[in-house]
């Protein structure tokens, strides 16, 4: 019997294996909608270029009207969002206004880019891949449906990071984001 008496397989990597630290992307959750129609949103500025700066629930975001020219509709363009992170810092998440893809994440205290995103698309499978590379050397690969875009339903494929022992490891995950493999990059 390979179970540990608690219903888990002794070879289950999800039990007892150091989990990858959350990527800085985890802090970007909930940044996808223009708060223009939210009664709790505070309009901080209406700029000469037509953009509007809002604050809602501790998130400051700069928006442009989309192709329809109306603010608060589904085609609005997010330029950036700023919020306090899980680690107590304030980050700016910069987006490509047309593609709605995250470009990079900037530490507002230092002005330093702490993460950058790159994208690949496979039109045959309708899947995209986003790779988020962080300043500390951590790399997170996510998959998403091209028709929904990278801000919707990202699925973690792999995480490369320095573990508690100071070794760079790569963890791979299945479709349910359960750990299925871990590799020490120094030894293979």
C-alpha cells in the first residue's frame, strides 16, 4: 500500500513538497473591469486625452474609452492599475491598451520593473501562453484561451523559482494546477 493513511499517495508531490511562491501576477486579480459604472468608485481625474483615473477598493486605475468612444462599456482600455501587494509594496501593472495584455509590473517606490510578460499564441489550438519573468529569477508560465484573453482564467503550467534550500527548481502542473513534476535545474 503506497498511501500514507490519510488518503494520499506517498508519491503525491502535492503533499510535503515546497509549493512555488505566488507570482506577482496573483496581486493583479480583479483588475479587469472599468469601475466607471460602479457607484463605489471614485473618479480622481478626467484627463485632457480623455482618459480617466479611478480608485476602487484600494486600486487606482487609468482607463481610456474603447472604439465606441463610451467610458464604462466592455471595450474600454486599461492603461495601468496600481495596488498594494501581498508583500506590502505598491505595484503598477502596465497593460497594452489594445490587446489588454499585461506588459510589466513596476515597484512604485523604486520605479524598477520587477516582472515582464511575454506571449505566444497557437491559433490552431486557440490557446495562448504567457510567461511572467520576475526580477528574482522566478519564471511562471500560464496558459489561457485566446478568445478570452490573458486576463481571464489563467492556468499555471509551470513555476521556476529558488526554493528554501537555495536551489533553482522547476515545478510543472496538470490541468487542475496540481503539481505533477519537480526538477532541480542544477542536477536535472
